[in-house]
C-alpha cells in the first residue's frame, strides 16, 4: 500500500445506481485511498420510498435535506434535516419521502469487527 499522503482531499461521486423508481444512489469514489467504511449519497423522490433494506453491515444515515417517515425494526418515526440515524446489522430499515421535494441522505456503512 502506498503511504504517500493524498494532497487533494476532495472525493467524487460515481454514476448513480437506481435501486427503485426515483431513488438513485451515488457511491463515493475513494479512488486508491485506504478507507475504514463505504459511503453513498442517495435521493428519494417526492412521495417515493427506498426499498426495505436489511444487511450484515452497520449503517448511519445523515438526513441532509427533506422530511420523511423512517421505518426501522418495525417502528415508524418522522425524520427531518440534520437527523443522524444508526442501524444495527440485520435490522430492516426504509425511508419514505413526505415532502414535495427530493430528500438527500448520506449513508455511511461498515462491517463490525468481532
């Protein structure tokens, strides 16, 4: 592994991966950098929802823009901008956009070391 520091700290987004209608996910391109986690930005169109998601990684969402209804582990609650959410591995979660404009969410996820 090259230990030379990267002088440009800016990261770019990769092309969108569409996981549902009006739900594009933009992976962050870390290029050759060593990374302790993965990160994406995703949008949820007005009145739309993300697919129900459940996986082996821990995940945090930061609500950057919009207002929605979060369903996590069978419980629902409204979320607003600047909310920071943590999802345990294997717990189902989903967001529905309740606003007339797209929601923007940053997702950070990683494998928990045992």
